[in-house]
């Protein structure tokens, strides 16, 4: 079929048409241009996409305009409108909408599931995918307005649903947790699935001042960067003391590992003590902030405690309306067992307050900054605690 189209001139060769993009194929790293050119052999939309990007490089301006609202029946989110401002030159991408598809917990797929997504997308879209977008969704890049509903119907038949977009709850994301990681303190996979199923209305029907993201990491290593990117951050942690295997500690020392320099001296709160004579490592539990540094450095000797749960943080986001914000502690420790009622109740109170007082495009962390932490805590029914520190003190007066 492609050969016939090439002979008829329906699919043009890219040779010499995109000299600036061709430069991005050079070098030691994988190139998206190479993959797009492969797709362009059977996708006219992918071919036009390459050429419009080359034009953007020439003109030094984007040739995409805001497309307004497009969607599927019953949903306000999940589809991102994309329109070209040069449709006469590139008719195959006059509309090039993106679908966000809700990913499985921990991004685990069967090959059958992946093939079903690809089959649907080759039939109704450009064939270009991004696994995964920064929110975590399966990103299907480029389809027409007419194909949105048939594509959604086919994805539904294959067992997939759309994710969040717009001023809605974005698709909740979690690390692989207990499926692969020995350090997880909570069942991230069950939690993200439970929250996703519980908040279908919030995901699919935008009605808030702006977007809201929930991200879950099983331990303070935070492998999904939840602290930097999520309005509501859930970090698996423990309440009791670290568990230290002194026999394993001694083995580290006997093999020449400098425990004092590499571990003890780098403890941020000086919670660790090294007994050089006895070759033993001790911790002061009340000083430990569970940062994972010692565990990462001595994985065979140190483990998290047994009283496991979650720390809840609030307010992380990228720089759009205001500058970037890291989320800060809201609840130092809570148990995180199914059905996660305490977490859901807290989310409901936060959303009610934010929806009432938030300005358009104002994230919840920005609203807390504007209204004040005292007002926020009163609204959600939490008592102030010493751990609720957004940033260290900057006034040197406190030191004298």
C-alpha cells in the first residue's frame, strides 16, 4: 500500500526536505526525528508534522494555535485541541488533537494491551505515541475532530479510559512500589488505582480554578518527583526507628567502607552516631527525618521501620502563573490502608476550599500563599504542626 502511494505521489519522500531536523538525527542519542520519519512512511500526518516543524525552525515561530475545546461525549477532559495555522500547506495536520489515555498502575502492560492501543491509534490517528507524558498518561499524538469519538469508543472497547486534562484532576500517578521496589512503605499500586476509580467525575469533568495533580511515591526517594510536580503529594514513610543490622554494618566496615564520612557525617540532622571501636552504627529516632540517605548508602544494613504510613505534602507545581514551588508537609504521618478514607476526606476539604476561593489558573499552593496557611488549615480542619515548614528561615536575626 505504501509503495503504491509513493508511486502516485501521495506519500512524499522526506529526503532533503528537512535539513534542520536532519541535524537532530546526528549524535549518540536516540532521535525522535528518526522515529517520526519511520512513521511518515505510512502516515501522511506524521510527514506533514515533520515539515511544519522544519517551517517553524525557519520562521522561528510555532505554527500551532490554541484550538479551543474539543472532546468526546460526556467528558470535558482527556482531549487536547491542536490546530495548525498553515492548514493550506499541511492539510493532513489541519487538526492534530492529542488524547491522554489513563495508564495502568505502575505502567505495567501486557503486549496484547500495547498492541490494542497501537491498532486503535493507527486506525484513527497519526500512529505517533508518547509513552508516557509528564503527567503519566499514554499520549496519543494527532487525530482529527471527526475521529475523536470513534477512537474513544475503540479505546473503551479495549479496556482503556481517557485521563485528565484542563481544569480537572489530572491522572493520578504512582511509582511501581511493591511490584519491584524493596523500599516502598505503602502499596502505591493499590492506592493509585483506588483513588483513580474513586475520583472519576473529578478526572473527566473540569470544574476547578485550574489543574490538580496527585502523585504517590512509595518512599522518600520520590522516584516520580511528586514533591516537585504534585499539588497533593503522598510519600510512603515510617513512624518508628530505622532498623539497623549491626552484623551487616560490621561487614561494610571490614571491607573498607568509610561509614563515618559517607553516611554519618552526611546525615542532615546528625541523627546517626558511629562507634569506631565497636564498629556499630546507632540512630537517635527523634532526630531522624527519614531522608533515606543512610539506607541508600548501606542497603544491606539499614532498612525502614515497621510502623509504615504516608506523609502528605501540599502545593508543588511548575512555574506558570508564579514561580516553581516544591510541596511542603501538611500531615507528617498518617496510616495509608485501604480504602484510604482519611486521604479522600482530606482531598475533599481541600478541593472545596480551593474551588470557593481560587482565582482562574491559580493552583492550590498559590492560593495558600495568597490567603495564608492559618486560613487554609482552619478550612481543612488541621492543627498547625512544627513540620509544616514551607521554607527555612531567611532572616539571619534568628541566629543571634
